[in-house]
C-alpha cells in the first residue's frame, strides 16, 4: 500500500511539531511555508531553525512554498496559520482539494470583523468539507522535547475524530476526542487573553496565590461567555479549557504570557509584541471578546480590565484595585446555573 500523504499548512512552531509527529508515524508530510528561503533551509537541513532550532525533522517531511502542491493528493490537511491569514490560506488551497479531504484547524484565534472561529471560517469557505479542530495544552517546545502531552480533536464527525487520533497518537502525544467542536475551539482562543493577564501579574511580582485566583476566575469567565454563545460549559473543564489555561498562565514558553510579562515591566503593547518575535493571538482576541461581551451584556471583569490596560492605557494599579473591590460573585457557577435550569 502506498504511503499516505498528510498536509500541514503553516511553518510556525506548532505546525512544525505536528508535521514531525505525523511523519514519525510513517506518513508522507507536505509542509507548506510562505517563505521560499525557509523552505529551502528546511529541506536542506531537516530543521526549522527560525522556530525550533536543533529539532530534527523526519525525512518524510518535505517543505514547499506551493500551497496547491502541498495539499494535492492529501486526504488530511492541518491548518496552522495565524487567524489573520487563516481565511486567505483556506481560499488558496481549495482548488487543489478533493471532495473527501478532512480539514483540521489548529489555530487558537477569532477572526476580526466576523467573530468567527477558524472552523466556522472553513465551513464558510468549504461548506461540504469534513472539519475538525485540534486544541489543548500544547507548548510546541515541550512537544519537540518529547515531554508527555495530551491534545483534543473535536468534530461532529466521529470519522474525523478517529482519523486525526490515529494519525497523531504516539508514545508521548496522547489524543483525546470531543464532539463539542465549538467549545473546544473557543476555549483555546479565550485562554490567550488570560495568559496575558498572568504574565502581567508575574512581572509585577505577584505570587502563586494570585495565579491560582486568576486561573479559576478566568475559567469562570470563559465558561460564562461560552455558555452564552452555545458551547457546553463543561467542555471548559477539559484539556482544551482548564488544561490549556493552566499551562499558558504558568509558563514563560507561552507567547501570550510573555506579552503580558513585558506589559507588566512597563513596556508598550508594540514593544511587548515585538519582543516575542511571533504572533500572540491573545492581543487581537482581547479586543474582539471585549466588544462581544459588551454587546451581549456578559460580565467579564478580567478581560475588561486587561482591555483598559492594553487599549485605553489605564494604570495597572488602578485597574487591579477596581477588580479587587468589584462586585461579589459566586465561586462556582456551573452547578448554580444547572440548578436554575432544573427548577
């Protein structure tokens, strides 16, 4: 039986590790990158030095700058590009796709102007496609080091879930499944906001008590918004919710955490973003979520407070004081909401 082809679109750190895991499982991987010089470098050195220096790529990984060539003949395509470019990349690949190709988004972001998640963007552009999303506490550097990690593939199509799990599972990368695609994807997008807050708090010298409070209150805000938008709030208690939230709020490997840390050191947003050297999705997601929360009347004090710091340039101390002295709230809202529903 000929070797099956899988495509990975996006030459960043997460796209790189996904491509390598798949290739290590015996599949031929077409790895699409925009920049021809980087394509040549990857094919020559079997390494992506700009994002993961020293990480050896399997010989089954072949880089290309031709997107149609990358997806031609593939039955499974992972799209791992920033949300700002996601729609245009999907449009570019469509002419070369076959009818039964599975499309999987790994992008944790929300499209500006539409408030659509990436799976919804794919559905608009490819209405008959079989679609899934991949999300979880997946710091690429740790996966590259083969530290044990888990991820979630979500789709309404059980064949999509099974296919992705079979292609990705390995002795160090465990793949779980979920049918709440919207909740899984939303959790992965929202946690980026709170990672910025955690980084900011860390730079200010706040301790583990603060981090614990931030994580749990962040989770409440995520579930509150998710419930209003149609997600199952219990999904946020899984890997793609609290699992991802804990990691990104506790690790300097997170781009969003690093942006927050720089802000906490008194740097401007532009300086903080430039310092990371990579796209921090949380910066754009923050603005979109704040606008949506205001539109729907959803109480999200942490997101609103960060918005005031980032976009309205309010003093951090003033915002923190307002948050600590704000109105009281239930510690755990899941059961309270359930009880109201039952009665």
